[in-house]
C-alpha cells in the first residue's frame, strides 16, 4: 500500500500502489454508475459486467461492494497523505527489527523469550494472511464470472465477462489486502508496545520491593516511559485517523450486512452478506482488542507508580517526587 521502497525489496508490478488505486476506483465508479442507471435494456448491463443485475440484488450488493471499495480508497488516500515514496512509515520500526535489519535492543526489547514470542506470532499471522489473500481474488473472480457466464453468450463472455471478472477479482483481492494487512500490522505493533510497557511495569515492581532505591533508578524508569509515550504518540498520528475511518465504514457495512442477512429473501444474498459481514466484524473486533491490550497495560503503570510513590515517599527528594 505504501509507495516507499523498503531496502532492496522488489515489488510485484501487479501490487503497484497506483495500479491498486486505479483498479479499486474503476470498480467504485462502476458501482456508482450502475446504481444511477434506470434503463431496463439488458445490453447496457452486459457491457459493464453487471453481475448483480442478473442476481436480482443490484442495489443491496452494489452498496456492499461500493462500501468495501470506499474503505479501500480512503485507507489508501490516508496512507499517501502521511507517507510518500521517499518517507518510511514510522510504524514499520518493529518490523525492521523482526526482519533482522536492526537489533531488538535498538527498539527496547532485551528479553529473548519476548523477542522469540513476537517473531513466532508475527510469522503465524503473516502465514495465515498470505494464505487467505489469493482466495480473496478467486472468490471475487468466480462470484462475477459464474453469473456472467450463465447469462452471456460466448462472444459476450470473452469480450466483456472475462475482463470485468478479472478486474473485479483484482479489486476484491486488493480490498481484502488493504483492509486486513494493516489490521495485522496494528495488532503486532500493539503486542510490541505492550511488551515494552510490561518490561517497564516489571521494573517498577522490582523497585517497589527494593528498599535501596536511588534517584538515578527513578529517572531511568521515567525516561523509559517518556520514550515509550513519544513512540506511541508518533504512531498515533497515523493510526488514529486510519482507525477512525476504518471503524466508521466497517460498522456501517456490518449494519448493512446484518440487515440483509435478517430480511433478504434471496439465499445467495444472505450467504454473501453474512460472509463479508463476518470478516469485517472479526477485523474491527481484532482492532479493538489490540488497542485495549496497550491501554490496560498503560493503566496498570499508573497504579504501580502510585504504589511506588507511597512506598518510597520519604526517601525521594522533591524533584524526584514531582517526576513520579
């Protein structure tokens, strides 16, 4: 999704961000034009590969497709706004460590068990998402191709059906990738930040028990917290806007999907809307759970600092007390 070229990696031409954006925009424009058409002539719908027309669920399905394409386009625009081709996204710092470009100590992780756990977890999430990505293309392509093949002649299928199905397949694949990959990134980043916060909390616990606490130890803890909060603030500039639009659009699509699942008469419509709504519901809950992990660990820090302050209140000078 980013225009930035990471190290010496070579991007597949099909995954070029400009091609991804154009492909998604074409499908979005087709949805808009089709929703505005009031013509009953079937030839028009044949030319534009309008498979929902033959499914008899034009308006419902195109609203869903248009919503997914809108989400894809909005997320791409946000990414382009923050990070151009000459600017490395700041949130990729943990992934540089996981990839081996920088040492774990550089990002503040020193415990071997934590590092191994984070790397295994990342490898697992990447493997699952990579496995599902091609299936998104196949599902989108077949959804369009099968119904066009049933209603098109051979000449119409070759001229209009296959090209539109290929374009819709790419758009479905790109939308899935643009929606799901940042969700995975966000979860990994939250796990990484939680680990750093947990290490600081463990240090505070140890110093709360330790009777021989000096001001330098307190300054070290406060400095670690300041650095962590600065890092979170830097990530938050991008992710706060990203997650606002993500949650707003996905919540609307889930509501649409639930309504269609409950009240639609067409069985295929129920299946399509229930599947898409299920994926989107899972993704938004995954995001909320990820964010809550960091929030809960941060709130625990306040409790530990208060306990630390009450335990060593008489030993600390005024400046150190103020810092705590």
